[in-house]
C-alpha cells in the first residue's frame, strides 16, 4: 500500500471516531458486514475488525482501542497499530466512520 507515506494516513490514529449515521451492521459467523445505503458501500469485517469497529463510539482514542485489542487478542503492538491504521483509513475513505475531532477532516 503506497498510501502509508501520506500525512493523512499517518495522522489517522490521532483522532477519535464514531460510526456514521445510516451505516447498518449485520453480524455473520466470521465477522460482520457494514452497509451504507447512502454511500452505496458494502464492507466486510473479520472478527478483530468488528471488535475495533464496535469501539468507534466517539469517546475512545485510537490509543485506547489499541490497548483493548492487545488485551483481547494475541497481537503485538506494531501489528495492532498497523492494522488499526489501515482499517481507519479504509472505513473513513468508504464513509463508514467519521472523526469527531473539531480539527479532523472526515470525508
């Protein structure tokens, strides 16, 4: 992924996120599916990504979510941080979560 070099991608974990209105979640055996009829987006989540998505309530920092992932799953910090960064980027890009920080850009 060449996008890792961009400042926006690197800054993704500095924000707090919430689910966008109109995003439906359907849990399935191996994770969940997110659906945004407004955006026309269908996005699959594995169980770890579903756990992370559930933490995006507008109050938890990404650092706190990483700590939760480390407590619940067998992961090392570098991998958890990289995975969370990628997931945040993908979910923001697809209009499924939004940053709640006043200075954040959440397109």
